[in-house]
């Protein structure tokens, strides 16, 4: 994929080529095949909507539950969270 982008620079804007040069300088070579993950340009758009996307319907005025404690804390740590 990256080779295609570099070979077809007129298909992609100059900003995309600069983007590729930027992340390639910071990402190990063995991860270059996953270039779309590191692209700043591609990360600035919303992902495409998929049929399996789930809607979260919020009910106005409903209070959220208190967050659960996810790991063991000492008594002093628990008390500091509860205040």
C-alpha cells in the first residue's frame, strides 16, 4: 500500500506524501505495512458507518452510576476516593 502511494504521488496530494515521510521517520520499519494506522491525514476523519455499529440512546435527566473500583486499594486509598 505504501509503495502504491509513493509511486502515485499525483493521485495523492503533496500533504499525504509529507505525512508519510513524517510517520515513517518515527515508526519502526517492520510496522510500515500498517501505514494507514499512523497517517495523520487518515486519523482526522471519522470511520465509515458499518451495519454493525450500535446506537447508544441516552435518556435525558438520568444520572450515571458511580464508577466501579477496578483494582484493589488500601483502606486509606478507598477512603480518599469516597470523599
